[in-house]
C-alpha cells in the first residue's frame, strides 16, 4: 500500500532540511556543530551514532587551515519506497558551494536517507553516502 501523499511530503521536508544541515559548515564550527545542526531531523539512534563518530577532527583542521565554508542546497530529491512495502527513503542530490582560500568551487553530492515515523513526526533513521 503506498504512503499517503501528505506523509511523503512531510518526510521529504524533513529529509531536505537534514541534507542541507548535514552538508553546510564553516571552518570555525566546533567539532559537534553538524551533529547539533541535524539533531532536529534525526532519530535518537542516529543521533547517538553520529555522537560516536570521531572522523571530524581531521576534517575540521583541514577546513580551518583553508578557511573553508560550504553552503548546501538541495538540487533534487527522489522518493524510494513511496509505493509502500519498503521503508520510506529519499535519494538527494546536494549542491555544495564551497568557498576557501583556494577560491570557489561547486560539488554535487548524492546522499540517501531512510526515514522513520516517530511520535515527533518523520525523522532520518539512516544515511548513506
């Protein structure tokens, strides 16, 4: 049975906000800035997994050295599982405009989100790069 259109729209909105928060950053952000930025959009389980991640320190040092800032926008979002019978998810194409001491560049990043319905509404339960 397909997900109702209103449910898909609500889940898509959360997924899009999550993707922008995930891929937007500043070189002077604290190590936990992205985790805090995505908190309103993720399940408790995913938030705990993100809290355990230790890969941010090297990335932050590199960004700080080049004064890198990323501004993300969602270019396209395609629904997965909208027909029902599978978890609801989205494949997002995210455009990052990255400014640094080396100049400006644009990158496109594909990211998959798997959604979960919680008492607080739709949340991202899983993310795949």
